[in-house]
C-alpha cells in the first residue's frame, strides 16, 4: 500500500512517487497493491520542509484515514519514498491498524540520517 498524497498535492505534482514504487514492488514480488484504502485527509506541508522533529510529528498526526476497505487481519506494507523522522509512516500505520490490520510495516527507498 503506497502512502497517499493529499489530492491537492497529487493534482499539482501529477503523480505519487510512492504509488509508482509500490506498483513496481508489487509486480516484482507478485503481491497485490491496494491504492484506495488509505487517504491523506490532511493537506500538510512537505515533511522535508518542516523545521524539526516535533513539527514533523505534529504535521503528520491524524493525517490519514482508512475509507472502509477491508483491512481486517491483513498484513500491510506501507511504501514511501523517503523516511526522515518516521512520522508519516507512523501516522499512516496507526490508521491502518485502527482499521483492523493485523500488522503494518514501513518500507522506504531512502532514510535520512
């Protein structure tokens, strides 16, 4: 499952890099990619432009909702491009778990150190 962009950012950018990564990973591993179960409900500034750790966690808190897709007892891998503080993956993971997923793992291409 790719970490979604807010609809405004998706319109501006024209694509979701996490979705592109998730689709390719799904093809390579023969796993389904679910793109509609998780929605970014909060249009927050890019995390890379946030000042610090606390601001990034505050920005991401409550930013995602699950839209009723059946995640009950599913094991979910959240795919994102870059992990800086982990706040975005944490917020997305909390939403997926609260929707009934058995587990939520984060997978990124890069990690800021």
